[in-house]
C-alpha cells in the first residue's frame, strides 16, 4: 500500500517535473510545478512530516509560485517556444548523471547508514510541528536568526530593485 | 627617469645576497624599473621592446622560483645559499634543476636561442638604460651560473658542459656575424654583446681555473667596454638624433676627442692586447684549450669577426667626410661627458696592463668553486644532513612547515 | 479491508454532510445578502420567487445552470475551464478541519469517529492557511486565461492582494496559537471553554478574569484581512464592478460564473468559521457549560454547542454584509498601504506583546 | 494630530458611525420599494409612452402621409410610404407606416411635427418582448394601439384642425373604416 | 516500507530534470522554476533521510531551505521586473550588453 | 536569556555588525540625503569596533569555542578571516563613499547591505555545520545580488544582477543537493559527524563521491573556478565598481574559507579524491583565466578573469593541502591559501579603488584605453596602479610575490613541482596583461582628441584606502612574517 502511494506520488512528481522544463508556456510550466509541489507535499505526509507538507504548500504554492505567476502576468509573457542552444551540453551532463545514478543504484545502492546518535531531538515525542518548533528555538536558534536576516535582505533588496523611483543623492 | 635609478640600484643587493629568496626577489624586482626605463623613455618601437624584454626575462625566471623551492625542500629546509651549495642532490633532480636555472640565467645572459630580446631592448632603450642593461643586468645571468649552477649542481653542470659550450660558441660566432650586418650602431654593439657574453659562458663551462677566472674577468671587462661604447653611441645620438652608421660619418674632424675614445673602446672590445678584454678573452681561450682544441679554434673565430665588424665600424664612423647638415651639431665632448668616459678608459688600460689585483682576488673563490664541484663528484651523498633529508623524503614523513622554517 | 472501507464510507458521509451544509449556507447566504443589503438600503430585496423571495437562490441556480457557456475568443480554454473548478474545490476542502460542534467521539464497530469534524489534524491552522493560499490560483488563472484586459488586471490585483493580506491573516493567528499551544482547531476551541471571558478575543485566564492576553487586536486584523482575502467590499479590487466590470470573472458566464460566486461565499463562510473557532470560542457558549447540562440533558448538549457555533458564524457573515452595505471601495494604493503599513505592524506588535505577556503571566 | 483624532482613527470611529447608520436603517425598516407588477404607480399626465396612430371618430385615419414625422424623427424610427387615394388625385394617405420601436427614444418630436395630429403618445410602457422584431410595428398595430389608448375620438374631423380642410379637399373617397 | 533508495532515486531524477532545465531553457522565469525543481529534489532527500534517521534535523534543514528559496525568489523576481522595465526582454540571450 | 550569554559573547562581532546594519537601514529614511555620509561612518565605526574585538579575542581565546549547540565556532581560523573580512568591508565602504556619489546612487541601504553581506560571510567562516555555512552563503549571495543591481538606471547593472542571480541560485541548488546527500550519509550536517561517517563508510562509496563533487561544484561557483566561472566577467563588469571590489575580494575570501573548512574538517577523509579533482580544476582555471584575460579591453572584465586565475592559484594551495601527508600535513597548503587571499584582497581592492577614482573624475574609467597617459595626468594614481598591477602579476618586491611564493612552496612540498612550474608559466602570461595596463598608463600619450581630461582629486577616504592597500602590498611584500605566522597559527585550529 505504501509503495503504491509512493509510486503514485513519484510518478506524478517526475512527470510534472518534466513538464515544467518541457512546456513552452511559462504559465503551464508554473502550473506543472504547482502539481509537483502538491505531490511533494503528499510525499512529506507519507513521511510523517506534516508540518513541512503544510509549509511546502503555504510557502511554495501559496507564495513563491503565486509570485512567479504574478510576474509572468505582469510582464504579459505569452509563448516562448525557443530552447537554449545547449542541447549537447545538457545531453552530456544529463547522460553522465543518469549513468552515475544507475551505477549508484545498481552497484551499491543504499547500504545501511550510520544512525545518528547525537543530541538531536527525535521525532515522535510530540507532534511533528511541535518537534520542529522545539529545536528551531533551541538547537537551531542561530540559523533561525540568520534566516531572518536573509529575509530582511530579500525584503529590502526586492523593494530597492523594483521600486519605480529611486531616491538619488 | 630618475625615480627608476634608486630602485635599480637595489640590484647590487642581488650580488651580495646569501639568501636564495632574497636573491630571487631582487632578481625579479629589477624587471619593473627596467621595463619602465625602456618603455617610457625609449625609442619609437619601445612598447614592443619593453614587453618583449619583460616577458622573456620573467618567463625565464619563474622557473628559477620553482627550482629554488625544490632546492628548499631537498636541501634541508633552508634558503641559505652557502648551505645549499654544500648539499648534494640526486642526479636526475640536478638535471631538472639545472634546466630551470638555465632557463632563467640563459635568458638573462643572453645565451644563443634566448637572445632575441637583447637587440630590441638595447635599440629602444635610452642610453642610460642600455648601459645598465649591458653592464649590470647581463651579468646577473652569468653570476647566477657561477653562483648556483656550478656549485649546487656539479653533476648536471658537468653533463651539460658540451651543450653549454656549443651554445656559447654559437653565440660568439652568430653574434659577431649578426653584428657585421648591422647598420645601426646600437644594434651592432648589442650583437657584439651577445658575442662577448658567449665568451663569458664559454669560460664558465669549461670548468677549470683559467676558464672561470677569465669569465669573471670578462664580465667586468664587458661591463666597462660595452658600457663605454653605449655611452659613445648615446653621445652621438644626442647630437645627430640618429644611430645609423650612415648618418654619423667622419667624426674625427669635428669631434677629435670623441673619435679617440670611441676607437679606444672599440679596440678594447675586439680584444687588442694591452686592453682589458684581451686579458679576459685570453684566459677564457686558455681554459677552453684545456677542454677542447676545436672549441678554442671556433671561439677564436669570434675574435676575428669582432675585429672585422668593429674596425669596419670605426672606419665608417670616424673617418670619411661628415654630412654637411650634421656638421653644425657635431660639437666635441663637454666636461660632463669627458668625466664619464675617461674613468672607463683608465679602467680599460689598467686591467689590460695590470690585471693582477683583480685576478688574485678572484683566485680563491674560483678555487673554492672548483673544489666544491669536485667534492660533489667524489662523494655524492657526503653530507649527513642532506642524506637525512633525502631519506625523509623517500619515507614520506615530512615535518610540518613552521613559521620559523619559512622565514627568511 | 472492511475497516478501511467503513472508514472511507464514514468519511464520505461526513464530507457529504459538510458539503451540503456549506452549499446550503452559501445558497441562503446569497439570498440573505441581497435581503440584508436591501433592508439596510431601505429596499425589500428579492420578493418575487416564492414567499418573500425565498426560492430566489434556487431560481438563480437554475438560471445559471441553463445559461449559455461562453468561452471568449483567444482564451486559454483549458485554464479557462480549470480556474473556476480550482477555486471551488479549494474553498470547499478548507472546511475539513473546522469543528462544527463539540469534540465528541463515537465508537462505531471499534472505530473512533469525531462526528463534527471531518479531519482533526494537528496542523489544522496551517492546513487552513495552505488552502487559503491556493485559493489565489483560481483567481489568477481565471484572470489570465480570459484573454481580457479587465480580467488580467483583476487577476493581478488578486494576486497582490491575496499575498499581502494572507501574511496578515497568518500573523494574526500566531497570538492565538501561542495561547492555545496547539495548531489543531479542535484543541484551540476546547482551550476557550469556560465562558465569554475565556475566549481568545479576551484571553482571560482559567483562574479568573484578567484579560491580559487579549487578542482583540489580532481579531481586528484577522477580520479585516479576511475581508480582503475573500475579495469582499471594501477590498473588492479584483472584481471591482465599476472599474474592471467584474474583474477576474468578467468573461465568465453560466455555471463557471456560479462556481466563482459560490466559492467566494464559501470562503466567507470559511473565514467566519475560523474566526469564531479561534477568537470567539467556537462552539462554546458565552457562559460556562451549557443550559442542557443544567437541565440534565447532557446527551443533547451538542445541539446547544452547534447552535452557538452557527450563531457566531452567522454573526460574522452578517458582518460581511453589513460592511458591504456601509463602506465604499478602497483605492488600490490605499489597500496596499493599509495592508503593509497598518495591519502588518499591528499583527507583529501583537505577537511580541502576547509573547511577553505569556512569558510573564503564563496561562 | 490631536489625541482625539488619533483615538478616532485607531478605533475606526468613522467606520463605526457609518455602520451604525446602515444598521439603524435596517432596524427602522421602511422600504421605499414598490412591488411593481403587483402595485403600479400612477403615471403623470404628461407621460410619454408608446406611440400610436389615431383615427377620426368615423374611423378614418388621420394620417395624410405627409412624411413630416419621418423627417422630424431624430432616431429614424419612422418610415412612411404615402400614396394617393385611388381616384382622388389630390388626396394622399399613408399606404404603409412603420415604426421601429427598438430605436425610439420617446422624445415626442414626431407628435409635435404632425400637421394633422395623427400621432399620439399613449401611456403604455410595458412593451418588453422576447423577440425584438416584434417591436417593428406596422400601421395596423399602431392604429390598434391608438384605438385602445384613445377610445374616445373627436367628433367631427372638419372641426378638428384648421389644416385638415387644407389637406383634405373632399372626404368622399376616404378609405373605409375597417371591417 | 518504502526503501530509502527509492526516495533517493526520485530526488535524483527531479534534480536532474531541474539541472537540465536550467541549461536548456532561455526564458529566465522557467530557468528559475527549474531551480525550484532542484531545491525540491533536495528537500525530498532531506525529509526522506530525516524520517529514516528519526532525526528532526533534516526537516529543520528543509524549513531553512524553504525560507531561503522564498527570499531568493523575492530578490530574483525584483531583478527580473527591474530588468524588464529597462529592457523589455527576459530571455537570457537577449541581454547583449554583457557577453553571456 | 542567560542560557545564551556565553554564545552571544563569542559572537559579539557578528552581533555588532548585524545591529549596525539594521540601524543603518532604519536610519536611512530619516537621514537627509546630504548627511548620508554619517551612515557610512557609522558602519565603519562598527567595523572598527568589531575588528578590535576580534583581534582582542585572539589572546583571550585560543581554543575552539563552540557556540549555539556547536553550529558555529570561534577559533583562530575563523578569526583570521573575520579580521580580513572586516578590514575589507571597511575599506570598501570608504571606497564607495566618493564612488557612489559620483554614480548618483548614494543610498543608505548600500552600507546596510555591505554589513549584512559581511555578517553572512562571518557566519560562513565560523560555521561548522553545513546548515550555518549554507545560510551564511545565502545571506552573502543575496546581499550581493541586490548590490550588483544597485545601479538601476543602467541596464548593464541589472543584467549583471540577473546573471549573477540565476547562476547563484543554480549553484546554491547544486550545493544544497550535495549537502542533502552528505546528511544522508552522516545523519547530521555537522562537519565532525560527516567526517566520522566518511571515516566509517570508506571513501570509495559512490554516494560520497557524488556528494563531494556536488558540494565542490557549488563552492566552485562561488569562488569562480573554471568551469563554473561564466558569471564572473559579466557580473564584475556590470556591477558598480565598489561592489565589484567587495565581491571580488570579500566574497571570494569567505567562500574559500568555508570551502576549506568543509573539505578539510568534513571531507578530510577524501583528501586523495578531492585533491585530484581540484588539481584538474586549478589547472583549467589557471589556463583559462589567464589566457582569456589577455584579450579583454575592459579593465573590470580583465580583473574578473584575473580573479578567476587567482582562484586557480589559491586552489593550488588546496591541492597541496590535499596531498599533505599525516595529521597536519596539509597545513602549509591551507596557510598558503590564507596568505594568498589576504594579499590578493589588498591588491585587488587597491586596483578597484583606482578604477573607482577614475570614475569620479568624470572619465568612464573602465576601458583599458581610458588609462592612456595616466602617468602624465596623474603620476601618483598611475604609480599606485603600477604597484597593484605588479603585485597582481606576482613580481617582487610586492606582496603578490609572497602570496605566490607560499602557494608554490606548498605545491613543491607536495611533490607538485610541475604544477608550480605550470602555474608560474601562466604567471608570465598574466604579467603580459597586467603590464599592458602599465604600458598604457606610462608609455602612451594621452590622446589629443579627449578634451582636457579632468584633474582627478582623490577624496580623503579614497586616499586612505589607497594608502592602506599600498601599505599592505608593500609591507607584506617586504616583511611578510607577521602575516605568515598568523596564518600558520590560525590554520592549526582547523581540525
């Protein structure tokens, strides 16, 4: 059952990813990406990461992709039926990575990893969101602050760049 | 222009440096002022000449740095030239190091295949630049051979001797032959420089007392004589604004003092007995004779050719009828020019007639050099410290580099 | 397998019931909106179809159902068809986590079923936010796919507005989350039991009345942002009739139009449910316990709870209409400035103040 | 900004006042709506409704086919095809008379222009139809409207209008009253 | 139980598609969408490993990656809009002032 | 609150910088345009204080001090970079002051962004968890994207920002994927546990190799190593000059710092593998950077390729470190990178300051041709440029030589004499294009067509920056011992 669910999600994710790259219309690409985001969120739910699933939808689908659509519409982009001239390069890179992946799975696969025995909080004690919240404000306080700075930079930077009239000295 | 000279004078440090890195630093530091000297105050084609000079010399010397670093690790983690001279190195390593040294020094000398920058640089450089180039910079190369190649890499030097001698003789004959064809005074002297420096390298690599002493003496002589010649060309250039032989004919009448001095320097350059070059070249040829008679014969050819092109030059420049439109400009030497040239003339005759003070001073060090070479030949792995280093290299447990180790 | 199918059946029944409740409410809402607007404007509202116009929603539905479905030339057909469906579906599935009544559990064949909430998931609020954020897609796509300037402008405005105000909605809820310490709507509502002053709008502590944790500012921010989020007057910039004809659904007709409209009403209902559950104590009565319990009919207490919940929701819905009857539409820059420069700082300040009060006066 | 205005701003005072106003209207519910199909308001005397062609009381049409109404109409509503009365070369009547009511703006200029008062404006206004071709009225329909809107006609056409005598030299061969 | 390698392969495929998309497409928006694909592939990895190790650190990393992605998008789209105002083009090979 | 007291104290410099950045951004709207200088001086003041604190920490703290549950450390290694980065940021601000005014983009936020970027870099250099390193990288990159597009009136600036952004996002995606694989290997993103996991799994696991390659590629973009360099010339050319200077110097240094820490502390077990990889990369970088720089006519573009080439030189030190034998065998290699980058910072900053100064004179001083006859117009500026170019070419007695010297020494020690020789040959190639600038300045007369080139007046701040840069180049060239010993001591804390 779990495998069936996984394969459904995986199939849709992969197909949607291909569509994102292959479709000519940016709007269609964005919508394919939306489908992909939903299925990734579904995958998270099967992995018992409900918090991330919700955040995935809220942030990726609700904010990031809406922004993309907004910009696509603002700039009123229609068809884009041209590809870059980098077919050979992309082909080579892609083929190399595919071969690598095949080697990876066939030759060695995933051997038993080292199970972490650190001081990390483990999932299960409380709810998923609770667990993440706990570590976010204790163990990961410092990255949290750095992330807030990143958002500050993004906010001010976006305003500075997109503002129509800029104050000059 | 004046700002370049203090910087250039730092070259002197190069000749007294006992630290290899210090040597290298000053070796390279000379490049920029010389580059500017040629490039800023030079002739019409100065940009080409400057960049050619710069790239040739730099390209040669970078390999020197690698060689120095390799020596550092094989010679007991030190940059002390004396200590490194004591060390012994595996033969194959010596070959590589010698080639690296060769690239640096041969460009500077310049030896035969690497000499093409020299005529360009000389022609385009201002007089002062030419003088410094000829008198000092070229000696850096031969000094390098004498100071590093011979004592540090005796086995390689020995193996490369035939090649070096061959190159030297080619330089002697080729330089002289090219000088014959020149119509530009400066280019003529530049090619004669190539030829004369060939004598120096020839003397160095015959690896005996006479040869090396002659080479060292010839280094000094070349500085004096060629410097004098370049000064003479500069003086005439200031007056007629031309360095072409065809433009400067018949100077004996309007400029008798100048003509006299020019003739003296030219004769010195072709090695007339009684002048300084004769002593040097003679010693070199004696040394060469001990090594190979054929080589001596071929090298002597250079002297004959030198006589040809120099005398021919004298004939054209000093004698004949001066062109009328140049005549008003041809005033004889003034006090300053005399004060510059006369000491050189004094030196020409002093060394030519009484070279003993110089030769006796260099005698001991040349002996030491030769002795260190023979020591190496006898006992390839004599130094215990060197042995330990090699051992540790082979085993592969090197001690970490510390701050003290890297400081000079 | 039987258990699974049974569970599916139960869930299906719950969903069906909830959907019909929502749809019926939406239908009545369309009626009441017109009626109330009429009353407030000294009119009568619909009076023709049925007694006092009561069958008007049915008539509207039939009319829209039989109307010609027009797809504009140059429209992107697939997207044009997709947009209303997306909007509709999104507005419907949000109700899954809303507790309509008390947290009872029924045991049927060994299964535990919560009859008044379809899915009590522990990230209920995040779920609601996620769903609300997807709602913008239908609008944006509808606006884009219509190949019409009005629609495109409406879609653009909707995108900007939804993003701006969704932030405020999310931040306004944070104070409540901190007070409740959970993200499940059921548990949040339960935490507000015990009477009027225990509702999170006042934030009274269980040990007595002292509304230091009051969330009234968050409540105001939430309500205003919710109005904006549902594109209602005075924030109906995306569908401004007088400027953009009807904004993103200018080109829609028939059932697709109906979808958009009913989705808007469903959204109104959803935010009303969330507001009552989070700020006004959900199904809790404004007095401790229930009257039925005092009378001795504990089994029927849920009826009272549901009535209270419905009352609160309908109060909000009424307020939506009330506001519509009162206020004119904002200008676009006013809307943005209000959202970013007024609502956002208030919401942020509320979070800070709440966290401080919670730190010094823990619940 | 005084404290008072500040306070009003943060408490949304003006908005609350407005909401109070709407609420008070709702609570004091006095609708001004008239349930139109069921109760109809009285029309004013000078109401300008549907156009109609009139007759004399002996059933003769008043229209003499002079085309002045057609010329006066700003919306080109009217089309008149006039013809001689058979056998009486000096007399004319409107053989065909069309009005496209979809275009009419009920200005009344045609009525003013009519030299014989053959046009009248009725008080009919409920003319919504499903097919707008039905609003392209011909002479019979217009006369019918006139008949039902003005059942009482003037008695003597000679006395009716000074112009009539000028236009209608004799009355013997006028078209007969229908049926 | 789904083996962890399945997740790994899935994320590898998605990453690859995103990678190829970046190289292949010329529309800057689609390039950025492809970058989002790459980031999502990463997140799948993290969540899968996090579940595998019963360790919440991976999920925290995803949380931060999401934050960064959002910030990047904000800045990137601002740049694109500013650029579009200046140039009316968003295909990368239409930027001719600088050699690509 | 008190629980984090010690942690906060350890990260006091970062805190000060972040607080100042916020302060600058907050004060900017209420500062009149004529008084914006004050914001710059505020930033510089904060940097000076930070510098003081960081230097003060050297004596008081000699061990690794972990902070915030071992996500960041304060050790001598981090402190070395922090001192360097703080100085560079301060000098950049002083350079920007006249430049931004001349470009008419004197915005208060600019200083805030520099400080924020700096704080990102400081997080990078002190992070020992891939999470903090990643976040620091992103903080730095985002600030730089914005700063690149600062000059919005010029499409070139925006194009540069767009390119930088696209490739930056791409590279961070790759880096993140590598990090996720490493997390999968070790079950933690801490460098220490990654090291131990690699130790227990062995280096021949293909997954380990793929993760390593991906991380290396991600960092390769940041340090502009070939073949991940394509953004560099465009971005350097398009960005405002002061931003370019900051990018070329501080961003590269910080990226290298994080790069070294990740590969030495985390992936040290794979030394043999990655040193081979970097060997290839460094050779390609050297060749391409130096050869392509020759044909450039724009000096910023030329310096961009030169910066690529310099990354190649620094990578040699890295290869040498990877080849190092024994526990601390890589020490000289790593120290040589630190020395190299410190010196590189001074000379590049100086070069860009001169370019920025030319802009101030009203000359669009970006084409190499614009420097024609500078020696005649501005002997001092030309002389300074000469010194910087000489140093970049690595000719003694300037500091550039010292940098190369230690790198090559490390290379030779690691039996890579051929690599050193190759690099030196390309140093000669590089000398060609550096000397071309000198040639243009000194050996060409100012073109008569240009109407009376304005007399350049260096503002006091710019003079100070130039003085610092020249002092650095000359002092470290003549007496590098303090720097060398500092680097050697610092690198020892890198486990």
